[in-house]
C-alpha cells in the first residue's frame, strides 16, 4: 500500500529546500519515492506543502518496519 508524507512549512528558500529533498531522497541511487510535489499557497507566498509518495511505509525508511497491529 502506498504511503504519503505531507510536509507543511514556511520559508523564503523554497527552491533550495525542494532541491535538498530531491537530492536527499536520491542519495542511495534510485529515488525511494514515487512522486514528490512542492505546492505554494497563493495567499501566502512563504507557505509551502511538499507531498511525497512512497511505494510503501517500508520504502520511506529504506528498511523493514516491525509488524504493527
């Protein structure tokens, strides 16, 4: 099952943050994420939401997760 992480933040350095998120996810070779989108609030140009989709929760961490009930 896909896992989606939503990151909500305010910054004046959105391009730098976006580049770091993408490069950080790709350090191990192939990207561990399926999709990464950065969105901007039209009413507040400093407010951003980045949405990252992973193939699974396990894919997000790059390691196996313990079983959960």
